[in-house]
C-alpha cells in the first residue's frame, strides 16, 4: 500500500504541477477567446435555450440521441454535484486556505468554455452503433475529429477514464458515505453492501435508467442543499464581507493559519483550488462529453447546457459551501473534508444542519456513482468492445465495496492523480479542434441572427 501511495503522490505532483495547471487554465482561456467569450456575452441566451426553455411550447425539435437534453445534463450534474461540492471544497480550504476558493472560481469561469467544447464536440462526433445506440465523448472526437492517426491518444484517454471512474466516481463516493454513516453506528461494510445493491439496481439497466433516475433526484437534492446553505448565510450575513475579503486576499498571499497552523504558500493555494475545482465541475476531464453525446440535440445548443452545468456546480453550489465554512468559523475546528462541512452546518443550523449534510452526501454520492459507472464502461467499451460492458459494471460494484471500507486519504490521493492523467489527452484534442468548435458556434449564431 505504501508503494501505491508513493507512486500516486509522485505522478500526482507531476500532473498537478505548474505546467499542467497552466495547460488546464490556458486551454479554457484559449477556448474562451476562440468562441468569442460566448459563456459571458450570451449567458442569457444560453439560459433561455437550456433550463429557461424547458417548458416553452415553441422550443425546437430535438434531434437524434437516446435521452433528452435535460436528462443528459441531469446525468452529467449527477456526477459533478457530488462529494466534491461538500468534501472537496472543504479539503481545498483546509489545505489551501480561503484563497483556494478564488482559484476554484477562476477555473470555473474559463472551464465554462471548456465544458461547452466538450459537450458540443461530444455530440458532433458521436457514432451511431448498429443496434441504434450511441457512443460519443473524448474518444470519438479525438478519432473522428482529428483522424485515425490520433487513435492512440483516444485509447490512452479511455484507459485513464476507465480507471479514474473507479476512483473519483466510485471509491471516493462510497467511502465518504460509509464514513458519514459510522456516526450513526453503521459499520462501513454494511454501508458498502447497501451501496452496491442500490447502485447495481440502476446501472445494470444502462443509460436510460440512469438518466431517468438522475432527472428525478438531481433537482431535489440540489434544492435541499442550496436551501440549507442560504438559510445559514442569511443568519450569518454580517460575516460574508469578511469571508469574501479573505478569499481574495489569500488568493495572492500566504495563509498563515491554514493546514493545522503549518502555513500555506500561494502555490499550494492555487494547486488545491484548481484541483478541487476540476474535481467538482469536471471541466477539462472530458468525462461529461460521454453523456452529453447521448442527447437529442444539436452540438452548440448542447454545449450551452455544459456552460450552465459548470456555473451551477461551482459558482453557485461550491461557493455556498465555502461561504458557510468561512462565515461560521468552522475552519478553526481543525476538521477537514466532509467533517469540516458538517461542522459548519451544525454551527450554522444546530440540529438540522448535520442531517442536511448527511442527506446531501448520500444523494450526491449516489447519483455520482451512477453516472461515473456509465463514463467508465463507455470508455473501456471503446477499447474492448461491447463485451466489456457487463464485466465493467460488476467490477465497478466490487470497487464500491472496497472504497467503503478503505482509507479516505489514500483514495483521495489516487483519485486526484487519475483525474490529472485524464486531462492531458482531452485538452490536446480540445486545442486542436478549437477551430471546428468556433465554426460550429458561428454557424449556430448565424442561424439565429445572434450578434457575434
């Protein structure tokens, strides 16, 4: 086990080092420029044609696909609105100080363009299989968009994504749930068995069952968590200006009181802010492109769902977690991860606060596990064919149990490393396909006479 941790830390220091962080933020900035700052200049249009247009009678007919656009984004947000919003944000603040939140915001603002590209390209370059199903995502937009000579990069991504799904969307989630349940006297192995059964009942039914579950559960769980956060922030409204001041100040200055009093360098603040931001909104990982490719839609309009996916996840939900922690003074308790967020909610809402976190952890983690199972199986299906789907689903269930009884620190470290390994192939493809993405966006804007 020690050798695994050492190897993970070694690779993690490389993939989350300065060059990778520059590549990640740089790609988002480059795409932002190539699409004409679309995520800022046409945010209202994006809303009108995504969440805001769900109940319009005159909305355009959706095209192709296995699931609706809302089901696709609900499934994608089932993966993004997860433990990262609760434990990930808290870990970033504990290890990187309040300034880490600023770098989470920055990664999200440019990440909105990255997610736009992933969703749009995932749908544009998807394959229609002989049985009528669809396969799309990073692998397909590498091979179909860049040509067969780049297939090696698609295979590399698929390998990393299949493995990462067993970490970020599997063991991290089941371990966090099992750890929370220990507080109620439930042993981790029992939590593991229950998780395996509940996840298996849905994932063994494929993307349609996952999507139907996500569209029902995701809105409810988000409303519960956001409502609890808003109440706490209203009760502590006088502390918000100070919290915001700390976020901006410590984004560029060492944080002397962080990490158990050891002090935090700005470079560490940047690293944990961006890393946990990516863990939460997944912009740059490319995984969400796999489920966006299943949608009944056209590329640019599907890309707009990606923009709002990042906005809601990080700018709204993660910010609320961070402000609750900072305004309640919970950072001084020495807790980290989900325990820190729980402490903050208990301080802000004594009594119901802890239960809000428990309910959120269970539902956030559950829906994340469902979608990441699909990401992993589609990734390895690209390499091994349809025969791998059922074995992968069973492997995924086995790792859920292992995660439930494993150590949180080890699992988080390995998950971060695997996330980083996924990023490089995806960002290379997005940079090389930026011209295609820009033309797709321009054609969409010309069709609807939108100002560029």
